[in-house]
C-alpha cells in the first residue's frame, strides 16, 4: 500500500479554486468594456482572498506557511532541469509552486490594489476617488504589468500541474480537490482558530464580491462626492433644458462649443433659446462653469482630446461619441423608441440625472439578442 497523507486543508483548497475562478473571470471580463461590474466584483473577491492568503502564509497550517515553502534557487533549477525525469515528490509546495504561489499573491495583490486606484483616478469612483486623473496612465501601467505577471505565472503553473498530474502520474490535481497526497509525511492539522479565521475570511471575501455585484453604488464602485445630481444642484437648468429633449450634461461639450450651441439659434436647430428659455443667462453660466474642461472624468477628457480644439456643436459628432457607438447597427436609430442618435436615454438608463454616464447602466432592450451580442462583443457592422 502506498503512503498517503492529508496535506492541504479544506480552507486552502477552497481558497485555491475560488482564486482560479477569479483569475479566469477577471481576465475574460476585461475583454468586454460592458463587463466592468463583473470584473470588479470578482476583483474584489480576489482582493479579499489574496489578503487572506497573505496572512494565512504566516498563521495557517504547516504546509501553507511561507516558512515551509522552498524558495531556494538551486532547488528550483534542479526541479526545472529534471522536469521530465523521475524525481522526488515534495510534501508541500515544490520549488516552482512555491515561487508561483508567492508571485501570484504579490502580483495579484498589486492587480487588485491598482484596479481600485484606477477606478479612483480614471472614473472618480470608490475608495481612491481623490486620486487625480493625471496619474491614471501610470496606474494603468502597473495594473497591466501585474496582470501580465499573474497571467504568465498562472499559465506556467497550470502547465506544471498538468505535467505532474499526467506525465509523472502524481495526481496532483486530485490533491487540490481532496487534500490527499501520496507521500510519507505527517498529515496537516488545522486548529479551531485557523478554521474560524479561514472560514470567516473566505465568507467575508465572497460577501464582498456579491455585495459589489448587487449594490454597486454602495461598494468600491460607488460614485464619490464629485457626483452632481442636476435636479438638486440646479433645478432650473434641469427643468428648462429637458423641455424638448434629454437633459444633456454640461460635461459632454467644451465651454466654447456650449457658447455657440446655446447662443446661436442656427446651431440650436432654429430654436432661439435666449428667448425661449426663462432665466437663460443664469442657466448658461451654470453650463459653462460645468463644461468638459471643468470635469476631470474619463468621458470629458476623451471628448476634449477627440475634438482637438475644434468647436463641435453636437455631442454625436465628436470623434469620441462616434468611436464609442461604432458597434451600434446603423438602422438602430429607425426604431420608434430610439428615433435619433441624440436620444441618449433610450440606451443609457439614468441619462441626464448626473454628471456620470456609467457602463453598467447601458440597456440594449430595443435590440435583438443577436444585435446586442454584436454590440457587446464589439463586432463592427
Ligand atoms: C424649445 C425646445 C428646446 C429647448 C428648450 C432646448 N433645446 Fe436643445 N435642442 C432642441 C432641438 C430641436 C435639438 C435637436 C435635437 C435632435 O436633432 O434630435 C436640440 C439639440 C440640443 C443639443 C445637441 C444634441 C446632440 O445630439 O449633440 C444640445 C447639446 C442641446 N440641445 C442642449 C440644450 C440645453 C443645454 C438646453 C437648455 C438651455 C436646451 N438644449 C434647451 C430644442 C430645444
Ligand atoms: C442606440 C443606443 C445608444 C444611444 C442612442 C446612445 N448610446 Fe451611448 N452607448 C451605447 C452603447 C451600447 C455603449 C457602449 C459601447 C461599448 O460597448 O463600448 C455606449 C457608450 C457610451 C459612452 C461611453 C461610456 C464609457 O464609459 O465608456 C458614452 C459617454 C455615451 N455612450 C454617451 C452617449 C450620449 C451622450 C448619447 C446621446 C447623445 C448616447 N450615448 C446615445 C448605446 C447608445
């Protein structure tokens, strides 16, 4: 009979497979702009799990502790150069898995931290919403480097595990499912404190992810104090400028463009707003003060960059708008509920309520499933 020992505690195995799911889902969801909420929910879950694993590395059961890992480079070299030969079976993590675990924890942690910071600086949302948008390129850089390290290490780890499992027939994948390894060693012991701490951490991380998904406004996705609710901030503007169409948030055009759109009836589709709109001057100064230049969010920055100083009097003619809506079928605007490109609220829920236009609030209800899929997957028409 072969020796058998219980090596990986239940908590560690739950952690491992939950993290596998997180890595898979965050990578997949990053491919779709519309899946930001899912990306962040699983990112939060991963953040919780990784924090737990970091602590677990010091206070967890024997084989999970970093002190039991094998970080010796010569052992790693020996392990890698004998990959296809018969060699010893390690009780805990082999040298490659030791390095993989630590790299995944450290860079996974960087990923989640820089992700939250990115939400703060790029979208003015969440814990780091005080961060200036000037830093977003650097933070994005850290986010994508850490993501690449996580991706590469995870792939190497998977290849290594498959090799162990099928080539060396150590059934290492089963080990991560039932916890048992064919080695002659003492089985692992989990103290009641470790059990309580592990169970609490995993449930807490799961709840954090679920909470983000069902109540994004109260999670790390939350909008910050820079959110301006127009009908509270300036009821006059909110009322008068939504008489004939959607309330267009001032952040969507530059100051110069707004001046022309508002003053020149030729540019306002023959409507002379100076005569038609009560309290016109006060509304106008409010709009100019809240134009794209005054905002530091991603959308305003993109609008200003894409118009390159040219005055454009329709939001739908900015290069940014055209680019972000390029995947919408041309005849979509013939739909009786949509009618025109300028009918933003047909597709953007809560449009015109505040100075935020959130990806999660896009509704494709007027599209067929096939069209909606094409828009989601960014398939050009
Ligand atoms: C009397 C009716 C009326 C009022 C009041 C009015 N508008 Fe308009 N506005 C129009 C019409 C008509 C259009 C053209 C809409 C279209 O083509 O779909 C338009 C278009 C616009 C556009 C261009 C939309 C785009 O596609 O880029 C902006 C911006 C705009 N209005 C802002 C305002 C603001 C700000 C106010 C308040 C000061 C205002 N409007 C008040 C009639 C009005
Ligand atoms: C027919 C539906 C539809 C209409 C009408 C529409 N949009 Fe959109 N909009 C979308 C879709 C779908 C996306 C997401 C595209 C993607 O997946 O990248 C989007 C994306 C955007 C984005 C980018 C959001 C981000 O954070 O990346 C902005 C800003 C935006 N729309 C503003 C507007 C404005 C302003 C109007 C009205 C002038 C408007 N949209 C009209 C469907 C629409």
